[in-house]
C-alpha cells in the first residue's frame, strides 16, 4: 500500500471542504477520496489498484440525512452511512420489500455487512481479475491500455451492457433490488442537494470505462430513496453462485410481482452478475404485464431480458443461467403465500 494522508470530517460541509482543498495533495497525484466502511477501498489500496493521496473519513458525521432509516408510505429513505446490517435487520423494511433485505443478506459475510455502508456498497468497484491485477492492461484502470478480459479468461464477466473497451461485471447485489424499484439517490455537493435516479448513477463502460459514475469529485451520496409499492411484499432476491456463501453472483434476479389471480398487473425486475452496471430488465417486464404468469410467459420474458446479450468465450453459460434464474424467481413468487 502506498503512503497517503488521512483526515476525519465531522460535518458534511467539512467533508466537502476537505475534498476540495487542493493544497492537501500535489496536482500530479491521485485525488482525495471519501472513506466510510472501507471494505472495498482498503482491499484495492493494498493491491495498488486504488492510489488516493488522501482519505477523508466521513464516519464521524452524525448528520441525520446520512444516518437515518426513515419509513414512510410509500417512501423509504436510507441514509448513505447506514450499515448494510442495519437495513437487513429492520423488520419494517423486510415486511414491505423482502428483496431489499435479501439482497443485503446475500451480499457478503456478516462481519463485512456490519462495516459496509449503503453508499459505499453502491459505489463498489468490479472484481474483474484483470482490473485487480495491475500487471494486466485494463481500460478501467488505465484508459487506452486495452481490455485483457475480452480475449482472456472471462467466465465471471458481463454479457449485458458491454462494450469493445470493457466487459467487467458490476458485482453488487443491493443495487439490483434498488434499480428494480426505480430508486433514487440524493447527492450532496457544494451547490446543495440534487436527486437522480439510481439508473443514472452508474455509467455504462462505452469507450471510457474508467468513468464509472456521474458523481463529481467533491460530491457524496447522502441517501437512497425508494418508493415501495404495497405489492412489493411479494418480492425476492435470488442469487446463483459457485458456493452458498461469500461468493459473487454468476446470475441473480431481484423481482417484485403484483398479481391479480394469475395475471401480472405489474412487475419489476433487476438482474445481477450478468451486466456491467446495475441492470433493469424493462423488456422482460413489458412481456409479462397484463398476461398470465406461466412457465411459457416467464420463459418469453427471460428471452427478452437477454436478447441483447454479447457473450464471450467462457461466459456464454451466463445467458441460459440468467434466463433460468429469472424464470425460477418469477414462478417461486407466483406460488408465494402472503
């Protein structure tokens, strides 16, 4: 790990001011970065992938906007400094929308969930082996150097949202449940608070995979805001992986289902383990609305979800696995007793 300066911020304004203080690091060095749980950042700092000149610890901030879990109707507001385990353990969140808490429980070990913040979880970086190993060319780490995964061993890599510059998978779980519910994030910067859709937070790789989000260098996520419909009580997060615990998804799905008998009135679908960014399967939703939920209609929805897939040599199995994961999630929800 390379040397770095460390500072603590007690207020949001203090954190933003510290981030913008150009005297704290030379212009040729990597920029300052915020740190909360640090479960992802510290890992990549040890690997030499992330090389901030200064870390600004925002854990001392007691601002309610970043700390509170607020349950409204239909809005649930989750502060960015709330720990994953706090939401996981919240009975009302689980009652209103089980897939939110399930996506957190299945994300990592309990020890990590006790440390990791919700905001940091959304901003976690890929686990692409070629990104993590600095001896390999990687456009996400070093723009213009090439993507070693495209012609390398790419079993873990994405089949949706890929580009000729990057096929790295977004490995988060929580974001799939949030994007299915069309959640928003409140972002604090020097000019105040702005709200954007979660779907607009992460940038697809395109030709600049190093630009991962729309956050400015002196902005931080304050909260996650979700309008949870009453029917989201019929929801779940299904995660398929190589082993039952502490593994990233090969394919996952976050599904919330509104049924009138056997007919789909509404449905929300997020897909994980298969895309470069959190992925909303709107085409699959359109196939299902207004139709009976059967094995056949679920299969057609799955086909629509993966119609644009671009598999490589070793990850082609993810297309069929992703389809079967979605079908299973839908059918199991159909049988769910509330």
